[in-house]
C-alpha cells in the first residue's frame, strides 16, 4: 500500500477528511484494500486497518466504522475504540451526537466481531438467543478491565465525566434497557396502553454484579 512521507496511506487522508463521504468513496473504490483476514500476516496492513478504525471513530464517521469492522479491521473487544470516542466526547462536546452514533454502531457489530474471533455461531438476529449473545457481548465489552490501567469502560466514563455516554449506555436496548407493553409480549403498544420501561444494572460493574455472575438466566430489575 502506497504511503507518503508521514507514512499515511490514501485511506488515512480520507479518514481524516471532515467529509465522511471521502472515506466511503475510498471503500467503494478499493473495497479489498482494508480487508483483513485471519490468514493475513501483513502486520503493516493490520496496523493501517486498526488506525483507520480509530481515526474514523474519533471523527464520528459511524458508517465507515461499521464497514471497517465488517472488513475485519480490528478487534473491538479490547475497548480501545470505545475509550477513544468517550475521550473525544469530553474534548469536543459538539461532536457528541456523531460519537454516540459510533457507539450504536459498535453495539450493533459487537456480536459479529466476537463470533468472527471465537468461531462461535451467530444466532438469527430475530431470535431470543441472539438477544442473549448481544447482552453478554456488550456487557463484557463495557465491564472488562483494560490492559493499560485495569479500569473498565464504565469506570472510565465515570472518571472523565462523560455523562451523555453514560445515559446512552443506560438506554442501550436489550442490554440495560427493556421495553414491555402493559399486557402481552414486548412489541408495539396497542392504543390506550402505555409502555413499561425497565432497566437492569445488575452486571454493570463488579460492585453490582450478582454473586454467581450468571446474568443470562434471569434479568434482575
């Protein structure tokens, strides 16, 4: 892959462009250049793909982040991308909406990324098991201690005062926030009925986690 004197590839330049269409155009034109497979031993290619993911996440380019993840650009389970967007939201509050869209994208792709790494079969998105996979995966992503300072993303969010991100996490559907109609199964609320919103924070931190650690058998609200 061609680089300039700063060791930037054309993808780096496109990723840093304020216009998100620049990165989209590069991915459309050269779709295989950022593809990373398990058999790819090119450390430079893997480094570039990881850097692009961080740059696009920091810039709030949610669509590009999603496409890079689907190309196998990086392991989001490390939590590095989440820390980047949390810190950027504190530095640049005006970008909060875009950065929260990146968070939603990471949540949407968390199960896909985990299954690609572990070889676990991904359940149908409309199945109850998929909901359990998503909940387990996102909870692990948010509460697993980092290698650097042993703090979780949740602890980091609180430490840096990223209130908007904390609210967004509380309202992550199927992970912390659950909607139910007053009667019957969850879904569209019939006219005249109200929706009940419940929150489960049992496994949010080591201090609230249940003793047996099995959050999937029963939601505690």
